[in-house]
């Protein structure tokens, strides 16, 4: 049985990846410092998969801890999600991002190199494209992140590319996620933001649940079909399955392979609200306000490369994303608390 180290495995996306790993015959070992997640998420993963996860509370900046984990658990490959992800915070506290995301990744790669484990799947983001000039966005599009968070992702991508060109033994899959949303169908795990959410879907969920008063739609004067921003929302379970496809491809891959993980379809803010109203069965108060600084009009993926090379394609549509997000919200009004 292959043993996979999942850094950041108790977080939103990591917990869903752990479920897919366990139910596909892998063993999951998680290292997470719980800076943005709850230990309860791992217990819920174990309930869903009816298998246990080896959980180690620790920081990826702790290189000697990582070395010990890689050796003690005889790890076969790493899925690396640990990091900070708030764009606004990255602008006000850039060093936190260069430390956690860039130095943290360097520490992990150093530990892997030291023990001779050279297979990794890395969580990157469509944010590395910045404001794409053409949609759908292919992996070959220009990379032009516009904030420290996005740059931290790009720097790690470049670090991985340098490593792979220095040593043929490295097998790397870089996954550029578009907009992950939704939750596991069981309603047991989902996104649990510690503060008021910045992202659309968790915000809509909390308004639908009456925990926030109303949604602000950031601008309706973009050159999109209804004037509101268009994004490629992808169900987190589809996203998690993309990691398994990437893991399975690692040994046959060529150094570094980069894949967009998106559905290929863009939805506007108003379309998301309408679908969420359907899922929740009642109205969601919203009003249009000014554009959010730094936002772009439109961004959706060309996911063709992942389909051709990994045999992976997103299966779940916007209705399932909203229904599953709503089930998670309704069943867990206080999140994991
Ligand atoms: P999350 O915050 O829920 O998960 C990240 C996990 O990493 C958390 O459990 C946190 O406690 C842990 N962590 C942070 N710093 C750490 C450190 N130094 N050592 C150990 N653990 C640490 O976020 P998520 O949405 O699950 O995102 C997972 C990854 O995917 C991140 O790298 C993120 O940048 C990337 N990503 C997320 C999105 C998105 O919209 N959610 C989009 C693109 C890429
Ligand atoms: C989606 C749309 C908003 C909130 C961010 C990061 C990106 C990635 C995913 C990690 C936009 C609109 C939002 C609200 C709104 N994360 N909106 N009212 O901005 O595409 O991407 O998360 O890698 O790096 O930048 O996602 O969910 O914040 O916004 O009208 O209260 O919803 O303007 O059009 P975004 P989002």
C-alpha cells in the first residue's frame, strides 16, 4: 500500500484529498500545524472513510520533523498543500507568505531530497496567471501574479522546475486550481473559515444560513454576460480526485508537469447566487457594490491537458457544488467547533 504524506491535510482541500486517498487504497499521513484548520476534520475523514489517518501536528518549516516523518512512515509520495492562502493578508503581511509558502516549501523539498524521496504533487493556483488575456486559460499562458500570495505560488513552481532540471529523479505535478467550492456529499467535511469569508461561495452560504446579513456583489459593470465577475468554480471532490490522477501519473511523468484543474465553464456571481437560492430553497439578500480592488472580470480554465494526460475531468456541476456547500453549512452551523 502506498503511503502519502499530505501537508496541510486537515484543511479544506486536504481533508477531501485524504478521503479520496483512503477510499482508493492509499494510506494518508498528515502534517499540519492547525493554523487554519481543526483536528476534528481528520476525525470526520476517518468516519467517512472508515479508516484511520496518521496525524502529526507540526510545521513544514521544521525540516527535521519532516525528515523523521518521511523516514518513519516510509512515505512514497507527497501531496503538498500546507500554506497560507488569503490574498489580502498577503498584501499586508508579505513576509508571512514568503516564509510559510516559499520557505516552508523549501524546507519540505530539502527534507525530501535528504531522504531520497522525489515525488510530489503541489497545490498551485490559477492566481499565477494574474489577469489572463485569453479565456479559457491554458497552462502555456503568461504567468503574471498580482499579489504576494500568487508570487509565492509561482516561486515554488519555479523552485520545483529548477530541482527537476537538476536531477532526473524528481517527478513533480503542479496543479493550478481554479475556484474550489462545495463540500463532501456526506456533509461531514467542508470549508470552515475562521473569520468572515473573503470568497464568494462560503460568504453566500453564511448569508443563506442567516449568519451574515447580506452578500455584496463586487461590481456589475464588467464586460461579462451579466456584468458580474466570471470564475471557474470546481467541486472540491472533483479537485481531490485530480490529485489521485496526478499521483498515479508521477512515475511516468517528465520532470515537472503542470495541469489546470478546473471545469472549463465559467459562472457569474449572479448565476452562483441563483443556483444557491435553488439549493437553499429560499432567497439570499444581496446588493451590488463597487468592484473589489484587484479583481478581474473573467477567468476559466482550459482543462484539456489534464483530461488528455491524466485521464481526469471534473464531473460535478454548479448545482452539486451549491447543494453540497449548503448541506455542509446547514449540518454544521458552527463549522467543526
Ligand atoms: P486551508 O487553509 O484550509 O488548508 C491549508 C492547511 O495548511 C491548513 O490546514 C493549515 O493549518 C495548514 N498550514 C498552513 N501553514 C502551515 C505550515 N507552515 N505548516 C503546516 N501546516 C500549515 O486551505 P485550502 O483551501 O485547503 O488550500 C490548500 C492549498 O491549496 C493551499 O496551498 C492553497 O494555497 C491552495 N489553493 C487553494 C485555493 C482555494 O481557493 N481554496 C485555490 C488555489 C490554491
Ligand atoms: C469570486 C467572484 C468576486 C466575494 C480567490 C483568490 C485566488 C484563489 C481563489 C487561492 C469574484 C465575487 C466575491 C463576495 C463577490 N485562491 N465576490 N462578493 O477572487 O476568483 O479568487 O480565491 O489560490 O487566488 O484570489 O474568488 O471567491 O473571492 O471571488 O461579488 O463577497 O465573486 O468579485 O468575481 P477569486 P472569490
